[in-house]
C-alpha cells in the first residue's frame, strides 16, 4: 500500500450539480481521493431505497462486495438482513452504504484479508458520505461498528459505551453543519435537514467473529429493535 498519511480527498471528484444518488454513484467510480482505489477492484457505492426511513452505514466493502460492486452482499450482509427481519424493520425501506467505498486488504498467499481503514481513508472518503446524506431523508441512521461511528461522530465516540442509544441527528455529528443544510434544486438552493435520530451498534462482521455468536447476534437485534420502535412511535 502507498502513503497513508495524506490523501487528496474525494471532494474534487464529486460533481457540484449532482441531483441524484445515481449521478453520485457514477462519479464515485472514478474517485482517486485516496490510494485504496489502486488495489481494489472497484468503488462500492451505497444502494437501496432512495426514500429510505433507515440508513445503515458500515465500515468498508469486503472481498465479495469488492468483486460484485455492491455493499453488504457477503456473509456480514446476509447476517444483517436476518437481523433486520428479526427486529421487525422493513427491508424495502433501507439504504446501505459504507464510510469507506474501497476495499482495504492485504494479501496472504492468494487470499485478500480485510484491513481496517486508517483515519486518513475515513477522512478522504467522508465527502461521499456527506453527499449521500444530502440526497437521503432518513428518520434513523444506524452506524455499524467503530469505523462508521468515527466517520460520522468523531474519533472520540465509542460504540461500546453508547450502543443502542438513540441520539439526535445531525446534532450528534462531529460536524453537524455538514448535514444541517441539504440541497433542494440544481441551482444551489438549500433547506434545513429535518431532524432525525442516530443509533450505533456493532458491525455484523463482529457477530461473525464473536466467541458467542448467539449472544452477539441477540445484542444486534436488540439494538435494531430500538430503531423499529422509534419508527413505529
């Protein structure tokens, strides 16, 4: 891997007049905001309902996601879909994305082994996340794991301390101003983003790695049930 101390960032690759998530997705395919694009197969942008009530933010694509170009299609994604169903959330009204859009890995023999993104990757990719949120209008944001939490809430946030707790959004963000004004037209008009809530929980891949997967899975479902209740209320 190349220099991970600095990166130009994604902001110069985002079209200023992009009106839709599809336009952002197309532009993201050419992102060179950090060095991860060199080894990854492709950019893996978000997918799902553009009017989603719930937006899930994970860490980064895994090996299978990198190959298919879609987030949450590997083992962790299958587990997340099961947890969504068990928590009573409507899978038709969710949007799935990641804090970092390229797969970071190291080679071990012929296998590509996941490497956690560095802070520089989270920072470089953050403009895509801000741009996605500007096109979405969720009632609840669910951050999955420490990397996603740091991307939205800052490096001091600890999922272990505040998991399952509903926080005000965008007030809880590290930079609330990035999410408070959203575009309403291609002429540059903006309006205040409607208030929402945010909940942090473990990443489904952490369930797969847990010594006691049943306990870890039940904890994930319990957290997502808090989201389901919030939407029902």
